[in-house]
């Protein structure tokens, strides 16, 4: 975005017992990205390559790679139309990788986000989303390294206001209303367990994330995004039949929560 005020998001995570090469594989390959980030990914490698990411039909896109430095830096540029003066709006995503004392530090910078109020919702959603996804990247290496991820998921359309939708999700035990103190009820429909879910992050009306120790340390994420609510249960090492059962349980609970049944 040229000659216009913009803002950036920046995050840094330390991943123990992972080399820069390990992190590069997770960030810059199709298979690596699928294990912690989107539902599906395709990377055409190289400086002139592309990254295609999908969170389901109607929520997918492709972007050109603008930097390709194996083991050190990887980034792509997203196009978001034009501003009021007809200038192209470009938002860059850059990962910086640095080995440090037996671990690897990953720094993410997303830049070019508009500074006007029109961009506030997008800025907040990106901040929430990256907070969760970078947790998932670290958690993958800590708990599930080398395992295939299988997801039970749904992007449900809704006309409900955020506060109403959130209250219904709380009532359905798909999220918890007041953070770690209520973590024992999180996603209880999905698994019989003795150990409570562990809340990772919760912002009422916006997002919720928790790990499920009694479901092989799966990760459950709920994101309220305008007229859709995304539900993502990332499992590792669980067979397809069990994931299908979890999908059915999730679908049923979502339908009840959002008033479809």
C-alpha cells in the first residue's frame, strides 16, 4: 500500500529442539503447512513460486512468494483490491527463522494492514488468528512432531450477533465463558475424559482455543468471523473412523447451538 498509513503485526515464538531446517519444512512446504495451519495447502517453491491456502470452499486463495531463503526467511504477498485512489493494496506475510542456543526462534511479521477504522476488524481477526496458529505450530513440534493431522471442522453460516452467538456456544459447551476457571466444560461433547481441557486462549465473542489431553492432545479452535463461525478440531494419530465420529458429534452440537435443530 503505497503512500498510505499502514500498521503491522509481529510475533515471536521459541521452538525447542527444532532446527531451522525443521521449521522451514513446516512453513514452506505443502505437507508441513497442513500439519498446523490451513485445511489444505499447496506450495510451488522458489522466489517466483506461489502459496495456496484453503480453510474450505469460499475461504481460500493463492499468493505469490516474495522471498525464499531456505532455513532463514519465507514470505508471500496478498492482494486486497484497491484503495480509494485506485492503488493496489498489498499485505505481506514474512517468517524469519533463526537458530538460537539449541532451539529455533520464529518471528512473524504481517505488514501493510490499513491504519483506518475500516481495517480494524481484519486487524483484530489476524491478531487472534496468528496467536492461535503460532501456538499450534509450537504445540505440533512439542507434542505431535512427524504425525499426520486429521481435522473435524465446519464453517457455519450465521446471522446471529457476536454476543448472541457466543452465548449459544457457551450454552452448548463448545466454548467456555470465563477462561481457565471453566475449562472443565470445554468441548465436552467430543470426548469422554478425566482430565479437563486446557484453555489456550479465549476472547469472548471472537475466539476460543483449548487442548484436549484425553483426545491424544488434540487442539480445538473456534473463531467467530463475521457471518461465519469456524470450528477446527486438529487431531494427530487418530484413525479416520474415529475422526468421522468426532465430525458427527461436532456437527450435531453446532446445529443445536446455532438454532438449526
